[in-house]
């Protein structure tokens, strides 16, 4: 027993005085103070110390924390590390509505979708236009463009997004605006629209583009190629 106590005393000294606890120090600088290298002298040699003060603030590398968690390091990148699978080169620390932190992109990323493989005939009822794109969880913006040909009269085309290519559905997806369109002239017209998306699911979602014509025009075709090509992509 004596040998065990002597062995422990070599590695740490714990003192309790006025409610203070010190590990490897006989002069704790807070309610709880760990001096890992056992070399602290007042405010010197504190780079290896951990201190909890009387206000419940935690200092790492400092014995006078100024915030709830105060981390000091003389080495760039040596003060904090979060490795939860979301980390990556150039990412920044982001928060959700509850304050939960994870790494994300500061500069928006982009991802191209798939355009139709054939011309699509438009009607006054919404139809899937053969275009889709995958959006990540959270907020993003989808850009859509295309060319309409063979309109028999002025009017407009209106588009919307769906999580299905067989029916209109926005389960776990909100989009602003709900509908977006552009003017169609007699002959050929080119236009583009954008949607602000909030994917409230925790996984990626594929969004499919649907379209319909309205106004005086009753016939028109969403065409695959010409002076412009259809496109769909997401920025997040």
C-alpha cells in the first residue's frame, strides 16, 4: 500500500483547499486545475493546463478563461479539432437551428443534373420534362433553363419540381416559388427559372422538373437542342 501511494504521488498531487482541486499542482488556479506537465508557476508554463473557474468557464492552455470554453494554442490549428465525417479541406464550421455544429462549404458547390434525351411535348397539364437533379439536405438553389419551339400563339410555360417523376409531390421539400415560368412567343422562345429549395430530410433528394403551357398557346415543344440547350443544376 505504501508503495502504491508513493507511486501515485510521483505523478500527481491533489490538494483540496477552499473548494479547489489541483491535479499535478499544489496551487490550483481555479475550482479544478490540471497541470499535465506539472510545471505551472503562476501564469507561466500554462500551455498544457486545463482550468475550470468559479463561473464554470473552461480554459485549455489558459488559467483565466474569458468564455464558456476558452482554448489557447501557440500552434496554428492546434487548438480545436472536430472529426465527425463532415470534415474536409476548405470547409467551415456551421450550425443548425439548435446550435449543433458540423463542417460545411463556405463557397457554394454546384452539381449538374440530367437533361432530357428527346424533345418533350408540352400540354396544359403538368408533365415530367425528363430533367432531374439531386439536392443535398438543407438549403440550395436549383437553376433550370430551356428552349420552347413551335408555339402556335403567345403564352407562357410554367414549371415546378417534384420528388417523383410519376406524380407531383413535395414530401420533405419546400420550394420558393412554388411555380416559376417564362414567356413563350410564337415560334421559338428561350427562358430560365430558379427555385430556392429546403430539403428537410437527412438524405439527398432527386428533384424532377415538370412543366405545362398556359395563356393563348396550346401547342409547344421543349426541345433538346438548338440555339440553346436545356439545363438543370443545383448550387448549395
